[in-house]
């Protein structure tokens, strides 16, 4: 892997919104069925940090320690860094004038990563909306357990006009594979709608296995049967909340050259967003060009 100009990549295609996002194009087949070719990534929540309540705690220590001046540090930090640094400095009661000040926060976090003191990074939670990703990607994504929470679109409740698909990068440039893809998803959608209508008719006619007491359960009974034919390339958006330690582990595993190309792309866009809201916590990741023309991620501190 060779390193490329990170700054240029970070500037590429990003909005000026306060919280970063990457908004991919939505395409349509000849019959108007929607599909995407790239992951969409939007940071929708970062920590809101207000340390003013800690003043009473700091005031309670002997005056000569000067802990009471801790919050007067003139250098502001992004919220995730501010929270993690405060939590980390609490461990050694490093609140006096000898502590690492905010203008040296980069050095502080380098030491945290180098010493593997990753629990400090678990305080900052960041929520991300991901879309334009396939069901096969999300099957891999939800294998990440520690520090993550997931809410994913339910195929038992949702279908019909909201059904969208994801085209693999290998198909995009290949006319034959691309046409097969468009034909296949149109066929899939037709079959899905056909089965749904057939099951609804059976339900109305009193089919026992499709019966339910509540209206939403009736719909669920139909959709949960009809979804069985949906392919891996069905879009499966989700909201993921993860702490910074968990996100770092995700980037390391899924930004690796060994990761599958679609999830690596999602990891890369995620990195581009995360590195804008918490730059010091992700600055050790280097972007790399891989031999297949895609981007990967690498860090010297993989297991913080
Ligand atoms: C290139 C690649 C290929 C893969 N191939 C396959 C495959 O063929 N088949 C397959 O099934 N999976 C495969 N996976 C998925 C992989 O095995 C993991 O399930 C996934 O990457 C999540 O990693 P994790 O468990 O480290 O992450 P998390 O679940 O987020 O856990 C983070 C860390 O917390 C600790 N931890 C979490 N849970 C426990 C626990 N219960 N006990 C002890 N420590 C824990 C571990 O240190 C772990 O690394 C692959 C992943 C990659 C990146």
C-alpha cells in the first residue's frame, strides 16, 4: 500500500454542513426502480460536552493544587476530544498546572493510543446513518459487537416502493454485468410484488398461517414471507451508534486490504466523516491506495 494525500481526499465531495456526510447519487432502471452504487454516510450525532458541572468537584481540592483553574484552559477542543481528555485526566487527577494542556492534546492522545489505554475513548459516542449499502455488507457490519448499537430497516415491515438495491462496483463498469443487474432487480421487484399480492389474497381468504389480530401484524406476516426472495444486493440502511474505540476497531478491520470491497468503501467514507468531527482521535489512520484502485486504511495503533 502506498500513502496518498489525505488532505485532498478529505476535501473531496464533502458538504459544508456542521456535521459531515457523504451523499451518493441515486440511479434508476429503465422502469424507474431505484438503486445506488456507493455507500451514503452521515454523522447524525456527536457528544455534547459541558464540563461546567465539574467546577464544584475541582473547587473541593486544596487551593495550592490549582485544580480550580482546570476549566480555564484557553484552547477549545472538539467535543469528543474534550470528553475523552477530561475522562483520561481524571484517572490520575491531572487537573493542576503540570498537566498536558489542550494545545498539546494531539500529544496526549498519541500517548493514549501508544499505551493502548483505549477505554478512555469509549466515552465519546458518535451516531451514523448509513445507506446505499447491501444486505451482505450489513451482515458483516453487525458482527461488530463491542461498543456498537444498531437499528436496521426491517424487511418484515417495509417493502414496496421503498425497496432499493445496491450495484456492486464490479458491475458498474461492465456493460454485460450492469444490464444483468438492472434486469435482475426489476425481475426481483416484480416477483416480490407478485408474491405479496398473492399472499394478501390468501390472507383475506382466511389462511391460518397468515392470520394475525393486529393490522401491522397482518402486513408483517405477508412481508416476512415475501422477503425470502430478496437478494444480498437489496439495500439495508441502518443507524449505528458506536463509541470511538469501537469505531477505530471497525475502521481497522474493515478498512483493511483484506476486507470486502463494498464494506471497505463504507469504512473509508466513515473514516472521512469521523476524522472531521474528532480529528485527534483518528489522525493516526493513513489512507492508502490499493492495487485494485480502491482505498484502504491503516494505523500503527490497531488494538487501542
Ligand atoms: C477480512 C475479514 C474476513 C472475515 N471472514 C469471516 C468469515 O469467514 N467468517 C466469519 O464468521 N466471520 C468473518 N469475519 C468477521 C470476524 O470474524 C469478526 O466477527 C468481525 O470482524 C468483528 O470483529 P471483532 O469480533 O474483533 O469485533 P467486535 O465484536 O466489535 O469486538 C471488538 C473486540 O472486543 C473483544 N470482544 C468482543 N466480544 C468478545 C467476547 N465475546 N469475548 C472476548 N472478547 C470479545 C475482542 O477483543 C474484539 O476484537 C471476517 C472479518 C474480516 C475483517
